[in-house]
C-alpha cells in the first residue's frame, strides 16, 4: 500500500468513526469535536487525491473543509462570547446563521 492510499484510508476511517460517534450520541453535531474530525477526515482524503486527482471528489473535500472550518469558527466565537466554557458550565447557544 502506498503513502497516498494509506492517507486516504485514514481519512475514510476518520469520516466513519466521526459519523458513528454522532449517530450513537457520543458527540454533538454542533460541537467542535465533530467539526474538527470532519476537517481532519476531509483533509486526509484531499491529500490522497494529490496522487490520483478526481475533480468531483476534490470539490467535495474542499467543501467539507470549508464547512468544518466555519463550524469550528462558530464554536470558538460562541465560547468566547460566553467567557469560555468551564467544565460543567452551560454552553453558549450556537450562533444562528441567516442566509438571505
């Protein structure tokens, strides 16, 4: 197995584990953990495309990267506006996104 295939498989596993954790309720779909795991998965799969480029797959991975970065940004802004989240403290409400 070559390097790029191994990286792509790691990305696949990251997607699978992340989605499984979401569906089992182990992580929150609006939380930073889910966004970061999707960012990692998409980045790994994107790197694997450097060896065998596929435009459609590259566009999907770039989209996931951008959406994940936005989700992480939202989480950081919400945490900062709440003065930081302390263990056991109530989390800030997610920032609503208005698309007009």
